[in-house]
């Protein structure tokens, strides 16, 4: 059961859709299932024949084109247009179109400079294995960022430079192994800190410098103790991580991690107002059930992106000056007034279209006059209300997003498996597809246990090695990894040792440091007022309401 509030009905009336029949979490999972963020395959472009990387493996029912080829005039998406058949459920007709029209291998917007191994990015420059990012530069192995520069192995990083293994940090410089911190520099192992400089192992500190374990030192003593910690060695980092994990739990956790935000529920907000049941939101006004959205207004049930977005509903992967999109995926660059559309950059006034570039007044990729479009659109909406599409016992009418089975991806290829992980057996029982992945038998040339303790002991020949992942038997591990020349230069610059595990394992470790996307009830550990929070007792034994936290920290 779930509750639809009166203001929700006002929103549905504004965009002229009926209220949903699935609960918020099921709707979020459904959007995530449609999204492959990090699983890339090597295959051929079906238009040019060249070898490419793609979110789609070989053997898809539809052709897959390399980015430039897809945007070219060498093919016409209108040539795949279909006449609407009022005798068949609309979703059934859409699925027929979906299975034959060419798809974009990877999604990138703007100018990509020397960044072929990036996906869902805008204007990447000299970046490698960066996903879900706007304007990344000289960065590697990171997920969800805006204006990230010279950084590696980060997640949810904003307006920051020279960061390593940081999560939910913004406006930071030369920061390592830190989480939920802002305006910090030249520091390591921080949690929930603001405006710190030269600090190590600190929690809930504000406007401090030369602190270790929340204790202030002289500048000379600080650097001597920093040297003793040996944070440029593998053993020193492992020991510090273990101690810091326990140290953090001795301090109160703010019920909602937010900066300059009001009337919010969920977690991780920056400059937001009236945003409810949402996560990882920045610069949002009036939203509900959002995840990983920035610069948006008046949106509901929206997964990922934004960057000037308004009146978006039940959609994912949409952004860059978009408005009035419902039940859409991968629509950007001025797209507006779309229903049930997929990969239609710059399109306007379309219904059930795929791959239309700046298309207008089209249904199932067939173009109509403005008047014809308006009349037929209303007929289809009424037919979708009267004639549902069935998937097992579930029915889908106008007002619901596409069924889970319409996803091009298996559950473990999609974003859903990162945030709502399931075993193969659990996924299949719930009716999701699962892709068995055979681990490649890499001819490794070096074991991770043989890597030196410090980067100073590593020579340039490391880029020629195939390194066995320390957790090669983990279901998340690809088994082995290599170090690129730019990555090696980063480790030298930051005085960091070579990692022992592959990127996929490192990414999963970062995800596990965050609580699940689930709001629970707890009592403030100080005043016992009830609070909504995502932090359970295992993650944060001590929880404070906003008032008590402000009194304690500031």
C-alpha cells in the first residue's frame, strides 16, 4: 500500500495523467531496470562495421550504431514509422517498433575529447571509465559527478578536484577517502565535515585545520603524526580504514544529509526546497520520488540527470533543457512534450517514438500534421485507458511506464542491481531477466599481492601488466585489470598505492558505504523525537534530529 497526497493529485492533473498504481519503490526499480550505466560490451557497429563499445551486446533484435553514425543522415528514423492499429494494445505496437529501430551504442552529449570509454556523460575530456557525469576532466573510474577534475574512484562528487575514493562530497580539493563532506581540502578520512584543511580521521567538524581524530595539533605535530600514519602505503590505508569506520560510529549522524535545503525527505540534498522521498538531489525546487537529479523544478518519479528540467514524470536519463516529458527515457537537448519516447534528442510533440532526432508531431515514428497528431494522440490515450496491456497478472494502462519486460537489459546489467541487489534466483522469481556472465580467462602477468606497498616503488612498466584482481572470485569482479598511463600519473601525483581490486569491486565497495535508498523511522538519540532517515542502527548507532545536530556540531 502507498499513499497519494493531495498535492500529488494536483501534479497529475497539471500534466494530465492518472495517478500511478505501482508503489514508489516499484516505480523506481522499473526506471532503473531500463538503464544500463556501467556494463559495456565490445561489438560491431551495424552501420559502419567498425569495432565499438556499447551498452548493448551482440545479438540484440535491433541494430546498434556508433554515436557519430547514429547522429548522421545515413539513416532515417521515419522510415521505420508504423501506422497505429486501434485493434491492438498500444504497448504491443510500441514493442514491435522498439525491436527493429537502430539504437545509440552509448549516450554522450556535447563535445567528447579523448574519452571513448565513458557513458551517460556530457562534455567529457580526457576521462576513462567515467559514468553518469557532466563535464568530467582528466578523471577515471567514477560514477555520478558534475564538474569533477583530476579525480579517480569517486561517486557523487561535485565541483571538486584531486579527489580519490570520495563519496557525496562537494567543493573539495585534494581530498581522499572521505564522505558527505563539503569545502574541504588537503585532508583524508573525513565524514560529515565542512571547511576543513589538513585534517585526518575527523567526523562532524566545522572550520578546523590540523586535526587528527577530532583533536587539534600544531602544524609541526600534525605533519609528524601524518607521516607516522603512512597513508601512502597499502597497509597504512587498510589500518586507517578499519579504525575510521569504528571511530565514525561514535558520533551522531544527522538524520538527513543536506546543505542549504528545506522541506526535504530522503537523503543527500544540496540547495533543494520542497523535495520529498528523494535522494541525491541538487538545485531542485518542488519534486518527489527523485534520484540523482540536478537543476530541475516541478518533477516526480524521475531517475537521473536534469540540468534544466521541468515537469518530468516517470522518466529516466533525460536532461539538458527538457520539459513536459512523461514515461520517457534518454531524451535530451531541448526535448519537450513527449510521451512514451526513447532516445529522441531535441524532439517535440511525439508519442511512442524511438530514435527521432528533432522529430515533431510523430506517433510510432510516423509524422503527422499538428492537427492530426493532436486528434490521434487523444484516441490512443483513451484506447490505452480502455484496453490494457497485460504482463502476467499485471496490467498497464495509460499512466504507467513501460512494463519491466520491455527493458533491453537483464536485471544484473541494469542500475537496479546496484541499488536493489538481488541474487539470480531472487531476480528470476520476481520475473526479471538475468544474464549469466562468464568470466574471461585473462592471462594475468602479476598477482595483486605482488604489487609494491607504495607508488614510489612502481615503475612505468606496470602499464604493461595484467594484474589479477585480489577478489577475482567475487561475483562482481571481472577477474583482472590494467593500469593506464594517465591513471599511473594520478597515483604518483597523489602519492597513492596501486589498487588491489578491479573497478567493479571498488565501485560496489563505495555503494556499500552508503545506506540503502529506503526511508525508515527512528528516534533521535538525544531528544527522542521521531525522525525520517535512511541511516539504520548498523550504519549509524547514534542518530540526531536536525535541531539536536545543529546544537551539537555548530
